[in-house]
C-alpha cells in the first residue's frame, strides 16, 4: 500500500479531491454536518497520502533532480494548502450558522477570503520558496492603489459587514431608510434591496444604510406603532378635539392596552392646530387596516363633536339629527324630504360610560342611532360575554323586531359617555312599507350580525368585505 502511494501520489490525491467534490454534491444540503465530516475525513486522508509519499507542505519537494516527480509533489503541496483552506472555511461556516442565515453567510465569506489569502501566501512561502516579504510589500502598494480607486465600493463592503454583524435589520423586516420604506429582500456585499409599497425595487448602498436614520417597523415583533395626524382650525377648543380623538382610539379593539394610546398636539399656528393620535397593534399585517379605520373613526367623532371642515356657508345650517340620517347606511335610499321628516322625530338621550343600553334578550321600542361616543357589542359564550365589535357615530342598534320577531342576541354597553337618538319603530316601519330598499338594508345588516356572532362563537374568521366590521354596522 505504501509503495502504491509513493508510486502514484498524484493519482491518489486527484481521486480523493474528485471524491470530495462528488460527496459534497451528493449529500443533501440539510445534512451539513455529514458534508463537513466527509470533507474533514478526505482532507485527513489526503494529508496521510502526502506524508506516506515522503512530502511535507511545510517544505519544498525533496526531488529536485526528478522534474516530473518534483512537479507532482509541488502540485500536491499547493493543493493541500488550498484544500485545507476550504475545509477550515466550511467548519467556520458551521460555527457561524447560529448567527442567522444571511449574517453568518457574509461573515463566512469574509473569513473564507482571508483564509484563502493566507493559504496562498503560505503555499508561496513554504512550497515555492518565493520571497514573501517582497511580494507582500508589492501587494501592499497595489492594495493601497486599488483601495483608493475602489473607495466607495469598499465602503459599501465594510458597511455591509457592520450591518450583518450588528443586525439592525434582516431579510423579511419592514424598514425605512432616509424616507424609503419597504421590505428587505436581500443584503449583499454592496447594497440592501427592498420592495417598496408600490412594488418597486429600491437599492440602498450599504454605506448609506449604515449612516442613515433607520426605522425598523418589524421590531419588536409583538408591538407595532400606528400614528395618525389631523389638522383642525385653531378656533376649535383643544379639549373638544382631545375627547373626539380619544373616543376614536377607543372605537377599535385591535389596539393594545399597553402601551396606552395617546393624543398630543404636534404643531400649531394662528390658522390651525395639528393633533397626533398614536397607538400600537400586535400584528404588523394589521397596521394599514387599523390606521385607515382610525382615520374614519377620527373623522366621525370629530364631526360628532361639532368640528366641521369645508362648510358651505351659503347653505342653511342643518341639525345634528339631520346629518346623522345622511350617515346611516340603511336610510340612504330615502329622499331628502323623507330624511327631514324622520330627523325631526328623533329624540336625544344621554348615557354615562359603562351603562347597558340594550341587554341580551331585550327588544327595544326604538331604533337607536349613535350620535357620539363608543358602544361595545358583546355576545354570550357560555357563562361569559365576548366582545364582538365596537360602534361609533352613525351606527344603529335596536333593529330587532323590524325584520323579524327575535330579541337582541347581543349586549350593547357604553365605553364612553354617549349621546343616542331614538326613533320610534313605527316611524321606521312606515319607511319599510314605502321603501323596499330600507327593508333590504336592515335584513342584510341583521344577517351579517348573526353570521358574525356565530363565527365568533365557533372561533372561525368571518369573511368581511372591504371596509371592515364597523362599516357594515352603520
């Protein structure tokens, strides 16, 4: 065996290298430990072949007079250094795998490049007996020249290393870099690539990302901020705006109770004041939907509190009852005169916070329209009540008895102080007789609420059309 190795070292070494490449391809990538173990074993066998053949990678080949044999030994010795560099690189890759897929890969590439550079220098010094000091000096000058020429590119490379080491963001995060917002899809040596909200690809150089003001909207994973801003004429008392926006924040159950939602004044001038309402949600996917819902709720509660925009002074002022009738979806088929008549027969009733307006099994004699405030709708699940939704200005309750003879299957309780307007159900029934569209709208609303209740009790998601649960309740 020893004689065979000494006679055909190049052949055996070549066979081992080819066998390493084949095993590396045949062993699945998910079995990384087996792949690396096979490479280590083959490297050790390759080293044993060199030693058995009388060669050492730390010394030049001893057969100076035999040109062919000396050439084979030189090739094997250089191959040993490169093979060893590759083996050490994959071992480092296994150790760095715990750092995360992308950050570990980039750091592995950097370490691998340094290891291969060291292997090339060592092979030149030990095997080829080249003047390494002069070579390093020459390469140092060349490195300075190349570094000055590639200063911008090198800045991106080293910034990429810093970003992948400190990991302020990673692939899959939604971030904002200097106003450019999107989802990270790749981080390479030179740049960070993001898909923006419009579907465009944004390429941000790593040097810019490392210095820029960066916001990571995906961290922490269980808390994502939502902010809306509204501009109100300066003549409106701030307390009225604060109350309206706080009710808007209470109008959706999707917001986290802690940290608590808050309303602040952002900027002010002689003409207007900008108010900011901020809150948090637990799911990143809900941010856009809840933010749009908050804008709608803010508009409705501000309007309910008397804050109006773009008012046409040439038109005769209308009562709050008349404005509410226009907002109620089930009455949209009525003519202007019919709405005027119905609004004149609405009676205002005030309720304190945490007061039951309509309990489970009750059947009100009136249709109730919410003028201001927030009402919580809850259904019974066994011995406890489960929140089904929240209602605000322009939404109705007490529709039982109009389209069927059933009693209320939900409890309606005030979360804030509320102002409701009562309409005698006899007045509504006359509308049903004259307008089939009103009958159809009430039937549709009643059916949707029943389906929502059943779905909630069965713990299954309800298919809700665009606009959400609150828009259907109106």
